[in-house]
C-alpha cells in the first residue's frame, strides 16, 4: 500500500515541479532577465490594438523629435544662409558654407594639419560626418516633408502624415517644390511639369501627346499608390486612418526628389542600417548600379524590387501581410523604366549644345 502511494505521488510531484519552473520562467523578473535574441525579421504578430499603439507613439513623439533636433543642432549649422546669385531652376536659393560643426576651439586648418591617428585619439572627428540616424532609427520607415503632405492632401485627399514622427530637416535645405521635369526626348519643351506636382489627378492631361502609350502607362504606375510598411491597412501602420499606400513619385517627386527619408532595407541588424536621403531619378539613363548594396544592375531591377523589398524594409514576410504589389516585369516594370530613362538633368546655361563650357558665358 505504501509503495502504491509513493508511486502515485511521483507524477504529482513532477507536475508541481514543472508548474513551478513555468511560473519562474514567466515571472516579470525572469522576463526582464531573459536576453532578447536578435532577429532579421520584423514582428509579424502585433500584440497591441491599433488605438493603444497610436496613443502610445503619439505621446512619445515630442520626446523623439526633441532628441533628433538636438542631435541635428549639435552636429550642424542649420541657419538659413542662401548663396548670392546661385539658385535652383525655379529660383529657390542654394545654401552656402560648410555646415558640419567642429569641437570648441578647433578650426578646419588645425584639423587638416593633424594626423588621422591624432584626430582619432583626441576624438576630434566632426560628428557631422558620421551617419545621420533616422528620427526613430529603431523603427525607420518613409517620412515626408510637410509641403509634400499638404499638396498630396489637396490633390488626392491622401494623407502621408505619420502620427509618430515629423520630418526633421529645415525646408531651406530641401529641393525646390515641385521640381521641374526635363525630358531627353523633348528638350524643345523645357519644363513639362508646368509648375505642378504630377499625380494621378493630372498626369494624363499634362503628358498625353508628349509621351508614347507605353510611357504614359508607366507614368500612371509611377504615380499610383501601393501598400507600404508604414502606410497600409493593418494595425501595424503609422497613419491614423487605413492608407492606400505610397507611390514611387511620392519620394521621387516629379522624377526628382523631395528629400523624403527612409532606412536602407537591405542591411541588418537594425542599428547598422543607414538613413536614406531619397536620390533623384534624373540621369538614371547613364547609371548602371542601384541600391545601397550596388546589387541592382538596371533601373528595371530597381523599379521591381523597390516594391518587393524597400517598401517593406526588405522583409518579404511583412510584405505578404501588408499587401505587396508584385509588378509584372514585361509590361508594367518595362513601361515604368522607359519613363525613368528619359528624365533629364536641368539645362546648364553656361554649357553649349556639345556639353562644353561656353567661353562667352562661363567665368
């Protein structure tokens, strides 16, 4: 009888011991002590409802932006100092002067006379030459200037506002808006944008009769919004309302840029990803390597894989969840690339028709 009782007790003791171990490993203290392992993937299962996420991130926003602006002002001279007589195509002044700040008492002449080892040992490397972090580098994502957000609201009633972040660079450092468009195929027309931001609402009236049918279809796709990591319809978005997404020309506005920022999607872990300042598409016909890893060998590769990868921070799992738009290479990508290949640089008034300096105009 005693043996039978002992035999019955062993399973009970094992069960109690197992429960104690589970409680120990799931206690708040154990959870705090448990080291979080790094992962290449973004979180797939979101364990907060959208209202909670938005309320929390809105409350954190002032602190995040204050930290970012303090960093910018520590590293750079952000004052508005336009250069005399030097402007962009439509007249917006170009900023002048070196803007990276030096340590107190240091000059560029003194720094230039020092050896690399001495600069390193004394910690005198200008912080303005270090990679600039995204306002929220832990998360990243597309972030648009205020003037772009306002114009898109006006034209399409589509909101590119993020409830968690604001754009951080002053307007006087940004490209003129909207930028002009010059076409390699029609230099006789000059700026074909007519001073407008090209969107779904006006691309047809602006370019019908200028572009061929394939190019017109390509332009339509370049101004059509598709789902993106921060602008989508899931609870893991950063727009207050479910979003239609973003378009290629939301960042590469009018085939140029509005300085919208993002993080490189093809570098992991997260803390080593670099902030991207959206590049212009002008002159891509003479460029044959694209992407921060130089892995995209044509503008067609760039166009196709931007939506497969960069739109969702390089994570195909998240892309599937949020609604990736897979572009068809033969018809859609080819048409979009044809438009990008004819985007020209603005005319240089001091160059002649052969691309050489005109001695009567150049100084």
